[in-house]
């Protein structure tokens, strides 16, 4: 998957999620996806390289960074709770879809129950692939 494909595929995954909406609060160079007003994915270019920035469980984020050099701490975000994904070996559609869905679920879980568009504890679980 090349960088533009990474952005296109990640955006397609995000747009399929209930209540997810793309915005451009930081200008045209940043595409920001939100659910109920809360950010769960950002896309931009970091010195010419397309990247996707996603929320992640801290333990999972650390493990992903240890396993793949194309997953690094979140660019301009809290390094413990966000990751940056760029195109490279080991970054495939299955992983990108899983990471986008996990980010979405983490954000939805912190919304008031009445505002949650899905149950964050069960949504997308049946589609996960073991790593």
C-alpha cells in the first residue's frame, strides 16, 4: 500500500463507522475524523510522507511500535495514547482497518452512554484478526 492509498483506505474505513465525520479544522493539509465531536483519526503529510494518526491503548501502542518501524508515537499528539502509521512493510489493509476501528472504539467508549453510536465493547470485535 503506498502513502496515498494509505490515506484513501483509512478514510474509507473511517467513513464506514457510525457517526464518523471528516473535518478540516486545521486547514486543507489536515483531514480530521471525529465521532460526536471527538477526534479519533488525523491524516496529513509529515515531510512529504502521508501519515495516519490514531488513538491507541497505551500497551497496544507500545507493542505495535516495537513490532513495526512504520508505527511511531503520535505526531503532535500525546505519545502514550496516539500512534502514527506510515506506509511500509507490515502495513496492510487488515491492520489499517483494525487500527482505525480500535481508535474509534476507544473514543466512543469515553462518550456519555446516550451519545455512543455503537457499543464500544462489542463493535467490530468479530472482524478482528489475530496478530
